[in-house]
């Protein structure tokens, strides 16, 4: 509860991670450096997620790897990153700048369960506050499936990471599935501390003058306002499932405080903001906080926690 009873309390706790407000910077946007992540906090973010990191550095796909479409972006960056060790200095810089005010969660991925586990233990060694397993990576053994599309693989992956690490472990789900609730159950059964949903939706754009796909990778992932109704539906379905008890972090197309409230009413305890940052500026965090406080005051509520699950009939 806030000291001043007239000021609504925006703080939340997510899977044991304490946040001064429920707004986090999403993985892969404005998180190239410690300085840019620290700027998001200065502008009002309650926490940040790093770009997805692998054991070894990765180049990513050649340009063009991003294209603007109605209501969003399609990107096929190919997870470029300097490797976990190569990101150590950025995390140290971030921590020096923010002095514990806003937790940092490391997003990790690999091309096998063993690589995910090693990436997770290495990331824990960077002194982060939590791990986010990016399930949207092709599984070499998975007959074209991604790690996060196969409930049997999810259970084993999360179990192995939990057995070798001590940090809160979140699993980021893909919406590219016919049944996200089954995937969420697998995340919980594996022992994860929280769910993050959603990653981007598979999409493509064709240049009609050349009759060629615009992206060198042919297809990519759609993000931005166009995917918000999909994300809200996914969060709602998981939150409404009575056997899913771990908290959910909503992400996908959030650009205003109203969008935050919508995701929280669907069942999210906290949210992440991506594409709207890459369009506008990091100031959206400050604007959202103002809007959330005004909404709580206008509806006679003292805490943002009271919003979670209102539309799903549950509270996490
Ligand atoms: C340019 C770009 C890069 C991204 N990189 C990552 C990444 O490295 N790891 C990840 O888990 N998600 C990544 N995402 C997905 C976002 O974190 C987020 O799940 C998705 O974009 C939906 O949220 P939004 O509509 O607010 O952007 C990326 C998205 C964009 C647009």
C-alpha cells in the first residue's frame, strides 16, 4: 500500500520478483545496451527483459529483416545477440545505473534442451533477477516444431532449467498453437514460476512489384496493436483455467494505459511493452503510469493488484 492513502499503489509482485509498477520493457526492443534499458527505467518502467541471449554470439538474419504493416511490424531478426558473456558489461552498467530499483530478467534460448540449461546457468551468473525462456526457437529434433509448441518438450525443458538454477523461471509462450492452455499447463507442470504471453504471430509480406517476399527470411513475426486482441484472448483463456495457478505476464500490442488495464482484467499480473516503444519513445511508460493511477482513483481503487483477473473471474 502506498504511504499516502490517496495515491493508488502500482506495485506488484510477479513470481517473487518485486516491481514498483507492472510495466516492463519486452525482450528485443530498446534493450541493445545497459544504457538503453536503464533509460526505460528512468522513463518509468518497473523492470526490463534483455534481448534473447544464447551461449555463443549470433549474427541474425541479413536485411531486410523488419517491415512495417497495418497495425504493426513483421520482424525476422533471427535473434542476433553478443552471447551471454558478451552482455555481462551491459547488465553491470544497467545495475549500476538503476541501483536495484527495477529488476532485470534475462531472456535465454538455445537449440537443444542442454543449451537452454547451459544458457540459463550462465545467465544466472550475470546477477539477473529472473530468467525468461524464449520458447519460440526451432527445435532441431522437433520435426519443424518450436520448443514452445510441444508440451512434452516444455515440461522437460523447464524441469531441467529449474533443477540447475535458483532464480524465478518464466516461460514465454508462442501464440502459434491451436491450444495455448495445454502449453501453459506444461509450463506449470515443469515447475516454472510464471508465464509470459505472447510472442509474435507468424506472418509475411509480399512485394507485389517484384512478386517476392519482402523479408530475406520469407516469414517473420507480427507484433504491435494488431495482435493485442490475440494476446488478450490467450491471457484470458489461461487465467480462466482453474488448474493454472502460476502468474501470467501479458505482452502483445500494448501502447496505452487502457491496453494495460485490458490485459490485467484478462488475468495478467504484469505486462511488457515492445513495439510501441520502437515507434514512439520510452516516455510511454510514464504516460501509462499516469493513466493507471487516474483510472484507479476514478474507480475508487487503492491498488493495481485489484484489477488482475476481473474479467476472467479470477485473481492471480
Ligand atoms: C524487433 C523485435 C525484436 C524482438 N526480439 C525478441 C527477442 O529477442 N526475444 C523474445 O522473446 N521476443 C522478441 N520479440 C517479441 C517481443 O518481445 C513481444 O513478445 C512481441 O513483439 C509482442 O509485443 P509488442 O506487440 O508489444 O511488440 C521481438 C519483437 C520485435 C518487434
